[in-house]
C-alpha cells in the first residue's frame, strides 16, 4: 500500500538486457602454493624462558634519538603516500 501523495514506485523491468561478465575479475596474485602449510604456533609452544626473554626485551628502553612525534610521522605518510601538501596557517 502507498500513502496518498507518495511518489509512485517505478516497476522493475522484466527483461535484464545487461549480459553477465565473461569471467570474474580476480587479482593477478595466485595465492600460496598448493602444498604450503602455515607454521602452527600455539601458546603452548611458548616456553617460560621465551616469555622472560620477551618481557626483558620489551622492558629495555628504546633509543630516544630514533623517537619521532606521531604528528610528524602522520604528515610524512600523507605526503609520501597521498602527495599531500601542508597548507599555510
């Protein structure tokens, strides 16, 4: 039912004259080799020694001379990837 004053709903054409595509447009990447099996690593494979080593590495402070401000990194990415230019304020 339609309410009075509502625009009429166009009817759908009975025949679709657009042919389907010849083949799907797949990317050129063939994917992994048929006999490829990804490495199976589970939490049970991590030993307590591995955990201690990871914690020690994470606790080691990084080199402060290589620290960059997040805004500077974002601006650099925008310029390099998208060709963005800084607008004068």
